[in-house]
C-alpha cells in the first residue's frame, strides 16, 4: 500500500513492525510483507486476525503481499510459517498471495507456493499471483463482485 497518495477511507491499521504492515478493509485482511517474513511478523498475522475477526463476522479474505526479490526465510521460519498457516483458518473465506517481482526468484517462489497450496488441502480457495490486479480480479470473480475487486485494487496501490 503506497504512502505517497491519499489514504482511502475505511482502512484499519492492524499491525506493523520491521518489514511488515497489516491492515483491514471491508473484509480484506491485507498482509504486506515488505521484507523477509520473520517469526515476529508471522505471529503478528494471527494476533492481528484475532483482533479484527469480530469486526467481520462474515469472514475475511486474506490478501498476502510478498516482495519476491527479498531473501527467502530460513528453514526454521518456513516451518513456522507452515504451522501458522494451519493454526487459525477459522473465518478465512479465501487466501490470495501475490509474490511481486519478475525474474527467477519471484517466479520460483510462486511455483513453490502453488505446489504447497495444491498439496495441502485448505477449507477455503487460495491462489498465488504475480500482480495485485490478477489477485483482486480473481477475488472479484470468486465473490461475484467486480466493484469490490476494483476498490480493493485501489486500496492496495
């Protein structure tokens, strides 16, 4: 989410720390990892979700944004992330991951995540994308609301 433009209305700051910023907007739980995820930032995803889930009793669309050019987390953090992904799925309606960037590293991360998501069965739809507009478009098709998708894309920029 860009800080250079006026802030769209309705955004709720959920958590922030070194290398991450999390927010909520109209049922979208936005996880913006600006640096390599850490145990702290992964814990903050769950704490933040629990903080806002009562505001969105119909459920949440988790929108995970990762900078594909950042170094991958070490194996300890990757294993911790796998544990966290299954720890609290209650109320998740869909999970979108956007791995930003072009080239070998981001493409490889997207491929690995897609494979992991296919092998682990989630109780909700989830998909990996290279661009924000592709993720919001998929969500708009999923929920049957292109206007919501367009507004979410504006929020994410």
